[in-house]
């Protein structure tokens, strides 16, 4: 049971710390649209052409798909994930790292 709880905490911490590149689009229609419509259109283009991969340029066919749906590509914001802070536990010699945004720590030779 303890292992399941630790695994769950680690997965939640990883999900909270995960970041990705963000493509910025401009609405080209003459009526107001928001995040809901943008998300629906990115989902449709991602299903057709595959989602843009982190660290690579957004493919031209993907940009054209979004343009057909009324969204002009502006630029990509590159988000960097900081290197994890680790240390060696002096009592056990295991490698430790922060979890839950620094509210706790986990040790083990991963």
C-alpha cells in the first residue's frame, strides 16, 4: 500500500511540474472566440496532422490547418523545465529529490 501511495504522489508531482512549448495563435475571424474554440481547433488539427512536438518547429501543414479554421500562427513560447534538484542522503547514501513542489522529498537509487 505504501508503494502505491508513493507512486501516486510521484506521478502527481511529475504532472504538476510538466511543461511544454506553447504555440500562440491569433483569431482571424470577425467575431470573438476564446480558448474553448481554440482548443477544439487544435484538437482537430492534431488528429489530422499529429500534435506539434516539443523542441521542434510547428509543421507548415499544421499551421495551414489552423489558418483554415481561423487561427493565424504567431510564435512559439519555449518553456524550459528546470533541472531537478537532487542530493545524497548522508545516512543511506541514496539519491533524493523534491516532490510536491518542495513540500516533501523522495529517496532511492532510481
